């Protein structure tokens, strides 16, 4: 049975930040299609692409850079804890860190900034020729703190494994990109792209690492980078409740280091319970249900604690 626990204030604040930028993305990534004239002056040529603009701006903000550097400083602290445990004989296998790539160790916001301004239709993927062209551009940069952290970990004997949902034929590009950016263990033995079956579930690939290593830390911008337990068909409320329960509350900020991403992620499709057949109108209905469940004017659910 899962036990509900009370969170430390610092963790409550961190989760609040995570949920807040998740809601930003849900609202941005699900606007009904339309023409730019429907929404007034705009960056993109239609409302669907325009819906991503705020999320892109957020990813480019000083606030996100601060969160990213904060995450890597925390990862360094946790790494030192694990190294101390290793010296005390806790681990029996070689130590490893498993990390996602995009919006975890490098930014793909330069692609999104281009995608919303192109004349072609675009709706948060799938990865296309423009995306992979963007990865080979010097505009695609490492996230602040990433290169230093992973090279430090490598210098301490930690192997780094990169697990990404890039297409199966993009392994060589990924190796060369990580080498260019200066990441350690940038070779085919340490990089796993998406499997041939097209599944984005990373469980099997994580297990490949666990066969011969004790994984001391996972880094990612999506819960799927850490576990397959938060399935989208649970819906947004149950997934969020699950994140606030043991054993997961022990992982956040310790073994699991989460990075902000307000442009894409499983948390978006979870709003409509992973229903791939849900059209724009149905998705709006699901979003309204979610918002109605938390808005303060829902007096059937929420009272007031103060009255003048």
C-alpha cells in the first residue's frame, strides 16, 4: 500500500514550481487550431503554433537558467553523498549515472523557436529533418552546468549513460554531438536511442544499464526518464497525487534530478488520459475539467479560511 507522507517545505516549493510550469505547457500546447487573425498579433501563422510561444519564452528565461544550474549543483551534492557511500562499501557494481538528453543536458529550444515560425504545420513533433538539422547547429548548446557536472562525475570513476527518444537511426549523430559538446562516455556503448519498435518507454533501456551497474542517479525533464509508473492513462490528478506519495517523495532531489520543460512532455497527453483519438474539442473539455478541479471559485470543493 502506498503511504502518503508530509513533505518538507523546500520540497513542496520545488514541486509547486514543477507543477506551475507543467500547467503553463498544458495550457499552451492544447489551444484549438485557428488563424493568426483569430488571436490578434502573433509570432506564428496560426493559433496552434502560437500556443507554444510562452513555453519557449520560459525555456529561454533567466529563471529557467537558474533552475538548470540549481539542479546541477544539487546533483553534485548528491554525487558526493553516493561517492561517500561507495567508500563505505555500499555498492557491489560499478557506479553509473543515467541521463536524458534534450532539455536535460542540452537545449532544443532553438528548434522550437524555428518551428513555430515556419510556414509548415507543426504540432510538437514528431522529430523531423529540421529537428536533426538543428542538433548539428552551433545554436544547440549544452545546458549550463551540464558539461562540468558529467566530466566531474567521470573523473570520479562514474560511467555516464545517455538514454534518448531520438529516432533509431540517429545514434551516430548523437555520439558526434555529445563529443562536440565535450561530454564524457560519448560513444555507442553509452548511448541508447529509441528502439526499433518506436516505443518511447525507457524502462528496458534503463534495465540494460542496471544489469552491470549500480545506478546512483537519473536526470531528466520528463517523469518517463525515471520510471514507467506515471502512465498517461492515470490522468493528471492521479499522476500528481502519485508524485506526492512514497516512495517517490524519497527520490525527488536525491536519486531523481528533474529539469524544467514547459514546451513538451508526457504531462500534456496525461491531461486527456493518453487518448490519441481525442480531438481539439475533447482536449479542451479535459483541460477545463482539470482547471475546474483546482480553481478557487469551485465552492462545492473549496471553502474559505478568512472573511472580512
